[in-house]
């Protein structure tokens, strides 16, 4: 059972994260300081660093929570599902249950706005891509375990994760530049792009586009 001290620490972390995200999305990442975040919550800078390594860590923390949720969803998919279908269903489940992960900290709309901050801030984008590569390694191991494969000798899990991650990155970038900036639009793009994956990899593009 969670203790009172643990609950208090969790509330402090969520308060720091909430203030940080609100400031990053309204004032800008570079214009926000650790001192301002800590002051707004009524704690010291030292307390902030007990929870986060720095601003970058705070900016990406909520995204890390959603990634963990996604990886757990992949692990929980039925064993009979083909690997790509397991990834597809897990990512759609992630979008459908996003509010369950983020709304204890910020509204979903605020979390989505943070994507634009990450994309437009070089240091955050670099960190985001670096962490995404680390997630790919985790997913490779998860898929290999599901299929009873050794990823060191069988490249299929790594290849599938690389392709899937590429689709998601393209989806994310198109979503950020399209006019409709909503969760529903992101989910619809995810479905559309994953459905195009098979024809894009194995089909004749000219004949496919004419159908």
C-alpha cells in the first residue's frame, strides 16, 4: 500500500511537471527556468532536482509515461497476434486511453501541445529521438520474447520495430503540420499510415495509386 510520504512525493512531482509543461507550452522552453518552476510550486531548486535531472527531463517525462504505457500494452497483446498487429493494436490503445495516463498531470490538449514544443526545440528533439532509439531496443526485445526468437541472430524483430517507428515518426510529423491538431486526427493518421505500410513495402505504387 502506498504510504502518505510516497503520495506526497508523487503530488510534488506531478505539480512540478504540471507547471513545467504549462510554462513550456505557453512561454516557451528556453524562456522557462528551473527556478521559476520550483518557485511556482513553492519548493526549492534542490527539490526540483530530486525529481528531474533538468528541464529536458521534465519536458520529456510525460511522454516517457505514455511510452511505458505503450510498451506494456505490447507485452499484454494476445500471443496469437502477428507482431505488426500487436504493435498496431497497442499504439491505437495508447491513443484511446491517453487521458488515463496524462490527465493526472495536465489535460490531453496541453500534452498534445507539448509535441510542438519538442519538435521546434533542437535540444528537446535530439533528446526525443535519442530516447526513441532506446525504446526501439526495448520493443525489439519484447517482440523477440513474444515470438521465441533471439534478436542477436534473427533480425526480424529489429527490422519490424525500425519500420514501425519510421511510420510513427512520419505520422507525428504530418500531424504536426496538418491543420487539424487533435487526438482524433493523430489516431486517424496512425490508422491510415499503418494501412498503407503493406502496399508501400510490397506493392506496385503506380498501380496501387490508380485503384
